[in-house]
C-alpha cells in the first residue's frame, strides 16, 4: 500500500477500469509506467516485459546488441565448422553451437522488432513507457 492517498485512489480507479474492460472482453494489461502510475496497456503497446525475474534485456538496444553478438558467434561457428569439415574433421561438432547461436540471434531480433513497434504505438497514442523495475 502506498502512503499517498491520491495515488492509492488513482490505482483503485485504474484497477476498477481494468476489471470493467476485462469483463467486457477487452484484453488489457495492468502495468506500472516509468512515472509509477498504473496504466492499462494494450498488448501491442507493452512490447516485451522488462520486469520478469529472468529478463535481463530491458531495451530495444539491448535486444539489438544480443542479436548482433550472437549472430557474429553463429557466423564464426558455421564458418569454422565448414573449414574443419572441408579438412576432413568433425565440422558438425563446431557447426551445431553455431545453429544455437543463430536461434538466440533470431529470438533477440524478434524481441527488438516487437519493442520497436511498441515504442511507435506508445508514441502515437501518448501512452507512457512501462517501468523496468520490480514490483511493477
């Protein structure tokens, strides 16, 4: 519970609106924004969740950095696997981790694209950015 009665009243109003919309069949997500207010986000406005226990990527730039880094590792492993296979060695043993790095790069690219789309939707609708901290 918050010590600010005005904020508590705004929170209760947001929760009541969330329940009303949910009962009407509207799909919304109740989440705190960066300014601490409870906001009803549409799924396309939220992007990816930043406050989960295992979520270390919190920005679009973070997703891009992960995609580029693992993409480079993917390319290095695949090239090394091809070179070793051409020399008669076990190239697949080197190429398999490259495929795993490629899957992580694709996942990170999808996360980044989803967040970029959500940033645009939030900007066009004037919705604040979701918070990144715990308890949101």
